[in-house]
C-alpha cells in the first residue's frame, strides 16, 4: 500500500526548471510592460540597436542612444555585436556571447582551470570566429576596437568614479577620488582575480558547480574595468542558493544573510537616480560604503565561501581521523 504524499514530498516534486521558467517569463513580461509605459530601462538594447543602424551608415562608433532621462549611451561593443542586430544577422551558439560582451571571457579561464579543455577550445574558437566576422564586415572599426579601444574606459563612461560602476576599478577611483585607478587597481584586481578563481575551482572540485559558477562570475565582474550595476544579475541565483541552503539545513545564519543581502540590494535601487541627479562621483565617510555596496558584498561573499569550504574540509578531516582512531582502538 502506497503512502499518501505529504506536503513536504509534494513541494520537493516541483520541477525547479519549471519554476525558474515561470519566474523568467513573469520578469520579462513585467519588464516589457514597464518599458512600454515609461520608455525606460532598456537603454542597453537601445545602444545595441543604435550601433546596428549606424553601421549601415558607416559610422559605427559614432552611434549614440539617448535615454528618456537625457543620458547618452554610446555603442561600446565589438563590431560583431552590431552585426547580430543587422536585419541579415543570424544568431549562433551560446559560446559567441564573448564576442558581444567581453565579460564572459572569465568563464574560458574557468574551463581551463577546471580541466575542461575541449569546452574551453570550443569557446575560444567561437570567440575568434566572431572577431574574424567583425573584421570581414567592418575592418577599420574592428582594428580600432581590438588595437586598444576595448581598454579605453572613456568609451564606456565619462568618469569611472560613477556609483553605477560597481567594479574594483570603480571602487578604487571613488576611494582615491581620482578617475585614473592606475597601478593600485591592477594590484587589487590581480589579487582578487587569483583568490576568486581559486574559490571557484575549489567549489568545482567539491562538486558544487553552482557555487563555483557564481564565484567565477563575481570575480569577473570585480576585476572588469567597468561593471555596471545591472551586470550583477548574479545576485538572483546567489540569493536562491542561500535560500535553498537555509531551507535544507535549517540554517538561521544563511536565512539572516539572505535577508541582509536582499535589503542591501533594495537599498542600491536609489543608484539609478545618481547620474541624472549629478551626485554619482564623489563620496566620503559612509558614502564610500554606500557607493561600493556590490563590491563589498562580492568580496565578503567570496571570503565567506572560502571560509565555508575550509570549515567543511576541516570537519571532514576530523571525521576521518575519528573514524581511523575508532578502528585502531
């Protein structure tokens, strides 16, 4: 005789992929409705489209999209990104995302460090193909971009100190109140990059791939010269991971942490008023904490993840020593 399903077993039978799909569709519908009513919040897409249109007129890097609040967004991406939005463009495999937005390149390093050479080779080959297509379509613009334009932060933001730039580079410029981060940023980024990737690889070897991917993503956003606040969408799966851990292990600490992170993210929503209000560059005292919330959260998260891994390994080692001692006693 089969026992009737309990509420707990009914909840656990819910397909997380179905739930994620429902949430994604609902969020997309809400974003589309909000954009239709206000004309705002899809500025990046407007910049991509402006680049695609300008490319037809022969002035790719002169393209500018003006948002309803008066912000001017230039086309700052590889030529291949504009090609994709041309009427004759054909979308390709996921591995080409680095040819559109360079930040995902950090995951190629992650694949190499975790020994997945074939996947890394495919990603590199696909990325190289996007560069080749860009040169075939727009040779002058491609040469301009890849010969140094991609490292020029002024093409992305007029001043990297803006609060909307939530990277280590932005944090260093705000703390020093100097738009040129210089050697200090390179040193900090190198240390953070090495430590963050070490955490990612360690979690991969421990079998926790989601935590590994989140650590890699956070590291990439921290060390990027410019990481806009909306690039940190990785907070969503990170919060879900915390919530799952809190529920499965009845961990009150994880619950409190998730709540603190959520409140911090809500507090950061006022950043969207910064640039139009003209108060997005200079901060002192607690203002420096407020203006670097995502950077501080990411660094704290990576540190906590490393400590958790160390603690779990130490506990496992103690258990093995105890088991061996009992066998020989």
